[in-house]
């Protein structure tokens, strides 16, 4: 980890918060519980236990892996429906194939991101390619769910396939951090991903002892999730480590620092920084559907059961199973 890197970060544009920026305090730090998803691949539930008012417009995020599969072990998900939100699948190491009932799909690998706007609904499948199942190998990624406002929940489904070479790359004044802007904007630098709800999504690698202080839109929330390593968050240097999420309060900058000493198998602090403009609408979430009311959830289940969200292509010889996350 990670796939997208540079030999000398000092060749990149540099970003830091202005001197008069108001530092965001750390409101809470939570630890993600572990579980299994799909056909049995391991995940950490990054947002478990966090009040939705701190997450809005984000709904959930799973860290998939990091796991080294033996031959025959790689797993994916069965066919499952989605409606009412967007899924962002970021593959750090490994390969994932995806396909939907509308004919969309493709392959994402080291550093690629697949952005699916489910909108009015579709059926979807994600699985490792046969070659990876046969050989085994490293698999590591994230899946983030981003809510859609009520006016966009029933829009036509669509995809964005973001290749690793499209990601915006920045660094800090001393070159101590590599900042990958996957979506949104940071200090005038634009990432390739575009959402209906304005967000910023960043994957930062912070070298031991280095500090990252970034300007952050005051109308966005602020979250930091540690994928690997250990460090601290906020100017108060609250400790964080692998599998923990920090929630920031109000302000115009946020700070993350890597500890001088990292774990033996993790040379740097790897952290995902998220910010988004809260939708501030009622949210009803159950399984693979995210709507505004319970009646809309019931309608989504009915539409799925009656085949209105699409059918599995006959070439697969599969039938859609029960709702999956």
C-alpha cells in the first residue's frame, strides 16, 4: 500500500492552511468493529457508532481488507440491489470486477475508483476476477456510500470510472505527506470524481513525524479514518490508530500527524479525509436502500421484488438474492 505514489513529493504542488485558519477541534474518536460482507470478505465498519448528524451526507464506509488471500480464497458479493445513493469503491491493492443490470461495468485495480450513482435503482455485482481467485493475492480497498438529496434519488443510474492516473496529487510544504485528491476540491486543486452532493475525498500518506494541516471548507463536515499506521488528529494531538475514525468540529482547517514510530509492517500513516455539504433531509436507510421515508423504503423493496430494478443478465445464470450492503 498504496498503488499511487511518487518518488519525490517535492515535485508536486504544495498546500497548507492559511495562518489565520481556525483549527477544527476533535469531537470524538471511534473504533470500527470488524465483520464480513458479501460472500465473506473481511471489513471494518468505519462509521459505526457515529451520530448521523456528524456524517451527513455520508452514510457508511467499509474498509475491505487489508487481506492476503491464498489461492481459491478471494471473495466478492452476490447480485444485490441499490437505490437512492452513490457508492464509491476505491481499490488500493488488488483487482475487482463489477457489473450491473443496466449493462454497465468494468475492472478496477491498484489506485482506481469506481463511482456508481444508483439513483432510481439497479442490480449490481462485485467480484474478484477468476485469475485472482486462482492465484490469490493482496486485496485492500474502501467502499463509501454518499447520500443523494430527495430531488436526485430517482435519477437515472450512471457510472464514473476514475483511473489511478487521474487522481490529483499534492504535498505539504516540507514534502512529508502525499495527498491524493480523489473527489472534490482542495485549495483550488480538483479531483476527478464528481458527486451530486458536494464532497471532498482524500487519501493521504503521512511520513513518520510529519504533519498535515489542510484548509477545509467551513460548510463541510470533517472526518478522518485511519487505514494503516498510527498518529494523532487535531492541534490537541488526540491519538488515533488503524481502524479509528475522528470526527472534527467546526473550523476552516484540519490537522493530522503521523507518529515518529510506526508499526513494523506499516511504514507510514495512511488516512482517508472526508468532507461534505450536509443534505439535512430525513434519511431512512435499510440494507441496500437509502431513501427519505419508511414508505419510500417499502416501495423500494416492492420494486426490487417485482423486478423493476432490473434483472440479472441471463449469461450469468444467476438470480438476485436477498438485499446486500
